[in-house]
C-alpha cells in the first residue's frame, strides 16, 4: 500500500496555520496587547498609579502584598507612570523600605525586595532615594 512506505508518499506539508506552534506568536501578541490595555486602565483609573501606591500604607499585609504584585505587573508594561508616581510621593518608597525591613512574613518581604530591585534597575533617582534609606544595608 502507498501509506505503508514513507518513501512512496508524496511530501505534504501542513498549511502554516496548522503547523505545530503556529499561532503561538499571534496568541503571545494578543496576550501582550491585553496586558498593556489592562495596565493602561489601571494607571488611568488610579490617578496614574498614585492610588495604588497609597495601598502600600494599608494595615493589611495581604493588601500590601497584592498591590506590590500589581505594581510589578504594571511596571513591566508601563514603567513611566509608576516611576513618576513614586518620585512624586517619596513616602511610597519609604513604605516599601519599611515593609522590607520590618515585615515578619518572608514572601511579603521578598515581594518588596523584588519590587525595589525592579524599580531601581533603570531609574537612577529611585536608586539614590533607596540607597539613602539603607537598601544596601537591609539586603546585606
């Protein structure tokens, strides 16, 4: 039979839309677009991120943790509004440092450290502020 001998079969290739992994780029692009749209909405409806930063002062450690996660996700998509909000409200950076230095819950401290590292990776002004507040001493 023709189907038994692979050499005897004419070579056929699947249409590009059916090849393994095809469409993945389109899905990734759509997900990235949705992520950017959500980040833009969050920034727009929180006074350019300022309202999110105020949640860092909440007494609830759970709320603090959640807002740090949200801030990181937004920052990856739209760093400028978050940087501007942080520089306009130095107490927000101070609050992040307090969480890092005083919180007894490791995963919350780790989230605070992760956010601080993300913020300082590309912003010299934020680097200077957290250096003055003792980030290097806290981490070491």
